């Protein structure tokens, strides 16, 4: 299934991914090394909530569900006669989710209802709670919940982590850590680090406006000029997937950089100093895509891999 499926949108963050209806979008995210929370809304309300937390060792799923439902009830400020729970409903199965430990639930309040599941992933030692929300008596909500929850994955695949929001999807090696993000409809940027290496990927909307009076290379120099100034990059115009594209590279050797590289060499490490990057204009989506990375010499091919794993249309 393509990430650009017309009826579904891929959302991905820190190893958690889900396929949701096209009119749902990422609304809130918070995460660190131990736990995270992701909320996806439609135009009117929250539709999907996913919580995850590190949980090495034994996890009592029944107690986990009880505690979670008490939190939900408190959030709705509901009395017992306004809030009902169904712990016997089958939303998804262990086989469907490929989990050894799983529990499902449903709850109903005056203004909302939800279907959810809780499971333990032994591969990544974490507990995941997911629920799909809707309005009371909403037709087809259970079917939607089953489809969305079945689509959820909770850890990287084959060494790559999917980061996806607002129809922008990229794959980053799982040992890189997110260090910054900008999430807007017209601009998305993600920054990652691994030791001394860095990766930045981004997508700009309204490309026809941005490129009205300038070439892609000229836009790149103006948009990222200050950010890349210390590398003194050179660029060449090229083609990528039939699109107007620019490939650029530069080196960074400011004062003391040579000393730093020598010190790291003494302890068997490299200090990356070469910047490699790609930018292209996708006319089909009216967007500009940019990826650049500061890499060790042994990992230069990663810049091309990062570019190739981004789907633009």
C-alpha cells in the first residue's frame, strides 16, 4: 500500500505509525525517551489518541486499562450513570496486532464514545494505548476503529524510523534522535542527530509562488544561505524523478575544527565535516523538498538514501 493512498494518510512519530482517514491530521505530539502522546483530529474533534511508555518487565494489562479508563472518566467529569464501559468487546485481536499481550475496551459518555486497545510490545519494551473516538451513536465507528488500530506499528522497521505528518513522509535511521521540528501546513522541517552527524529534511508548500521569479538554486541559496554559510556549499542543477533539482555539497573547517578532528581520531572516532544535500521541485504537488546531512566519510551514501526514501507524489 502506498503512503500516498487516496483514502488514507500516514502519520508517524518516534517509531509509532498509523494509517488514518485522509481528513484526519496530526494535532498534538509530545514525546521523550520514556513515553509519548500523539493526538490526531478531524475538523471538529479528536479522533485518535495513542500513548506509549517504556515498560520493561511484567505489565498487568487489566490494571493498565482500569487506570486509563478512570483517567478518561475523570476527564469527562462523568458520573457513573453518564459513563459506561465495555471490557468484553473485540476491537482487534492478538493475531491481528501480532502481540502476545493485548486487551480491548469501549467506553460511552454523553458527548463521546471510543473503542480502544492496549498491548505490550516485547520487541521494544513498551506499552501502547490507542483509542479511536467519535460522537454518540456514530455509524461505522467500530469499523473505523478496527481498521485504524490494526494499522498501528510501534517500533522502527528494518533499522528505519518513519516520520510522517501532513502528507510528508520520510525515513530516518533509527539511531538518529529528533532534535527539532517545525510543523506547519506550508513548511515542515525535521532535524536529527547521531553522535556528531546531523540530518535535516524539509518540505515547503506553494512552490509556484516561491519560484515565481527565481530558479530552485537561487531559492535554495536564499532560504538556507545563513544555515549553510559555514560550509560554503557549491551546487549543480540536475534532475530527480523528472523534476527540477539541485545537488549541493560543502565542507566546514572553522578554527579549531582540525584540532577537534585530530582529538576524535585519537579515540577512534571521526568528526564529520562534509555536507551533502539535495533539493527538488515537485510540480505535481506544488512543493519543494530538501534533505541535507553532515556525515562521516563512511556514511556519505546515506544522503542519497534519505532522498530516495522520500515520496513526493
